[in-house]
């Protein structure tokens, strides 16, 4: 029998997206100045769980869905991360997103490590009752590894406040008392935080505004394109519009709409809420997602999903500034092409950190049973993002790094400092 070392062969979570996350980490490492044992430990998730989720469908047929939860690091505290329902959910995707979440939490100086999870399913094809049964059974399967001081789930792709309410109730029924702090992103009536729903999209625009100030631009003079019109993109588009920027195109899974004179964002949001998507909207020119990415604009917000700007299309992107509202929307090859062309990329670990920051505020409020108003939460979020942005921008200038590398270096250093102090048990 041949002995295989951990460094050889295929690791179960190795997928293109995980390799992208790992490659970004490796690119940042030379500038982070961390101990070798720390660098090696942080290359791998601490824990990966694969579960089967048996559910009786409305038709009476039983189906077993695969479910996942990956916890990358508990060095700074309990792990934190979303739960997504999507046909593309895999162990490798969760591992990549968990690693990015570790750097994101550390960059924002939140006492968390990164986690991610989900169920592989087609949520649009499932009824509300079927989604509830999936959520409750998935939560039950996660009981051994989640908890307010262990791992705190949150909403992500195709999950929402209702999903979190079902998760909170399932966990609470198992322990015998209400535990609102087990999840974040809940309804306010169950201990959810004001401004949590808007936090990621609003945070994206806060970071864009800071970048415009640094570049000597006025946000109100910028022409913006937003890919993705859900919880992140829809709110980002509305916030950009409110600040006077011209939103000329938006898109979702049904395709995009475009108007060089500027879109009526409020009307678009009403249509999306009424019909579930932008499909059927006829007050602007219809375009494809691919065409939207290549429109001439000042600011391109990527708020859909990973791997949207790649080596194949990066040369045709005509934006001066790209803001990553989604996780991993720009490939390594695209990063290099955009850098050569002078396109500035505001990286995901900084730009979309508003969600996890207000999730942290929600967790703190639940633990203390003391709640803040919307204005206070927004002010706290803006201060936290401003601090992180300034540290990243300064580091990028001092060491001639891209903003992505600077953000990763800053996050890695925070985790590494704690791991070097703690050591590796035993």
C-alpha cells in the first residue's frame, strides 16, 4: 500500500473556484510576512461536512439533496458565512467562499472566521413548503457543528429572512429555548437587525464612493452598469441612483435592460418585486448579460455570481472601475488583463463586506438583547468600511500592490498574528 502525503493527489474540495481562492492567497503570501506553519495551515479548511437531506416533495415523492458546510478558520472566533440554495453548490465552491470569508472578516476586524454552506437544488422549481422542509432538515443535519459560539449561518444566494427564521426555529426547538443569535439575517421580529437587508448593496456603494474620492472623481458624474439585480445589485443600483450617478444598465438571470439616458431604477425594482425578475420589462432596450458586461461605462458593479469576467471577455470590458459585489466574479486571468489595461478593481473581500459587518452587529445585539436604530447601524457600517478601505488603499500604495492583493495581505496578517500567538494545538 502506497502512503500518500497530504500534499499529493486530489483534495476533495479542489475545484476551479477553490484553486482561484488558493492562488490569490499564494500571490498575497510573499507580502504578508507570516510564519511558514501559519501559511501552510491557512491553505486548508479546518472542517468540511457533507450531508444528505431527505425531503418529501409536494408530489409525495422523496428526494435526497446533497448539503455542505465548510469552516475555514476558527482562529479569531466562531465561523460566519452564508447558506445558498443553487444547482451549482459543491464542496469546492463552499471551501473557496469560506476562505474568502475568513479574509473578509479579518480585514474588517470582526471576531469571526469564514464559513460557507448550501444545498444543491433548484430553488425556483420548489414550493415554499418544500423549501421549508429542506431548510429544517438541513439545519438538523448541521446541529453538531453550528452554534452561537461555533458557526453562525446567514442568507446567501436564494435564501432570505424566512430561511433564517426556519433555521433559528429548528435550532431553538432542539435546545429548548429561543436562540436568535444562532443565525443572522433574520426578520426584525425575531431579533434581526435593522439595515441588514440593505447592508451589502449599500456597503458596495460606500466603497465605490471612497474610491471615487481617492481618484478625484465625483460619484454623481459617473455612468454605472450593475450586473445582478437581487438583494445586492438592486440595492446598489438604488443607492447609486440616490447619490446622483446615472445607472444605464442592469441585469439579472432573465437578461438585462439598457438605456443610455439612464434607467428608472425605482420602476425597475417595482417590476422585479412584482414579477420576480426583470423579465418582461419593456421600458428600455433588452440586452444579454454578456452585452451588459461590455458596455462602455465608468463603474461596473459585479453583483451576480462568481467567474463573470474571465480571460475570454476581460479585454472587452469598457469600465474604468469594477466593484465586486459578488464573491469571486473576476478570474485570475481577468485580473491580470484588467491590471494591464489600467482598470481598477475593488475586491470582493472589501467591497461586499457590508453584509457580514451588519451580521456581526446583529449577533452582538442578539447576545446583549439590546438593539440599535437604523441610523446608528448605518453610521457604524460606514465607519468600519472606511477604516478597512483606508488601510487597503494605503498598503496598496506603500507596497505597489493591487487593491485585491492589499486586501488579502491585510486580512491574512490579522489571522496570522492570532495563529502565531495561539500556536497549533497540541
